[in-house]
C-alpha cells in the first residue's frame, strides 16, 4: 500500500538565496490569485484547465470570486502571509492586477508578500506603478526563451525595488537554449531562475505527444528528461549571479498544494472534524430530512453527550454532521445509515468519498 505523500519540508527545505515567494509557497501560506484566464500566447505545454482558459473570472485558490471581499475572505480562511498573482497572463488585465495588489496590501498589511507572473515585456513606465501599489516580486516567463526583449523592464523593476526572477518549464528538448539563457542572465538584474519540471496533463497531452515526450514514471505527471536537464542546469549555474531553483512535479503536488490544504484545514476546521493523513477533512454523518433533524439532534446530543458546536445539520447535503468517533459508536445500533464523509478543505468542500459505517443498512 502506498503511504501518505510527504509534505513540502520533507521534500525540499528552503535553499539559501531562494525567492521569498517560493519559500512561502512551500509553507503553504501563499494565496493563489488567478486574476484572469486571458492569454494570447498558446504555449503548447500550458496545463491550464478548460474552465479557466480565457475566462474573465477570478479564482482565489479553488474558489471562484466575484469581488475583492471574497478574495480577502479566502485569504483570511488560510491566514495567508502572501499572494501569488497568476493567470492566464495578469498583464493582459493590468488595472485589475494593480487593484488586486492594492486590495491585498490594504487588507493584510505591507508585510503581505505579493509576487506576479507575466510573459509580457511590458512598457517599463508601468514598473513604478506596480512598485507603488506594493508588488514585491515579479516573475517573467520568456516567450522566446531569451532575455533581450525583457532587459529594459527587468532593470526598471529592479530600480524600484521589485525582486525580479525568470520562471520557465524545463523542456527536455531545449537544453541548448536553456544553457545559453544562463550565460545571458549572468551579471544581469535577474535575481533568481525557477525551473519547473515539465508536466504532461489533460490540458497539454496531445501537444506533448506530438513532441515525443513520455511520462518519467507511473506515479507522476513529469515528462521524462526534465529532471535530468534541470539538475545539469542547476550545477552549471552554481557560481553565477542568480539563484536557480528546480521545482519538481511531485513537490508541487505533495508539497505546495498539500501544505496549503493543510493550513486552510487547520484554520477552518469545525469542532467535530479531524484532518486525515492525506490532509482532507473527516467527520461522521447521518442522512436526515430537515423536518426530523431538530429532534434527532437533541436525541443524539443527549445520548452521546455532545456539546454545542459538536453537532450540526447541513441543509444542502441533508445530513446531521457529528464527530467520526461518535458516528462509529452508534453505527451498529441505529436503524439508518451512518457515514464517514471525507471532503477537501476548500471553500466548496468538495466531497472525496462517503463510506457507510453500517454497510447492511
């Protein structure tokens, strides 16, 4: 049996010189703010899902948001220490991205660390606007794999105190271009290079097949050869003027995402819920009509000696929710179904599984 996936700190502790945005992501304390799905570039490795591609909607973590109040609420639900602004390309809705920075800084304070991704070598005049709004860090995805088109805006961002990095997928067939980029970056105002292990996903599989990429293993989405190339690049750049970080596919799934889920679960956990080893939320449940719920809850509270807050009725799911330990006690004696419910610790609390504890009911 495969055990629980390791957490971020077990996979890769923070490195000396690593970008602050990466350190906070590793801790699971960064809100992920998807400001827009607009993107003109059509990168064949893009993993973006169809429901977000070209969408004008905002998402704070997994939560669809119609206003800034919902974004801030999601940030508070995980006690976010920072935010990563992403898309699409946030620069294709520049004013919205600027407003996002202002709103987040106003809500959480100037110490709230904000980084932003873009592929656009935008007019350097806007660098001061982003610095004045409070942007701490910007990460450029180089559309042509070369630094030249971005030097002016990189220098201007650096001048106004914004930390500047480059972030790219490590494509196994782009070794020559990536080694050339290292030389181009050395001595520039770029402070870090993040290489992400190339992933083969539902959104890009057809394109990856055309390029001849295969999965590197049965338990990963990583493309074969990406890890090996990144290791060579990191070693080659060890004495250069910028820090190189390699973020593996497993690290993103078992590290950053899991750490963020666990952080949100710990903050929003209801009294009767527990966190599983997979960082989901577990509780007991009894399917019940709303008309019967009040009397049933009184009887259950008396019988199980449950304090207020340790039992509640969910009118949408049409069930009484209570501690799993209590549900296990009564499963063999009640003439109705008693369940174990597992949900993700997200705003929508997506159900992972429902198991009947008294299977014969």
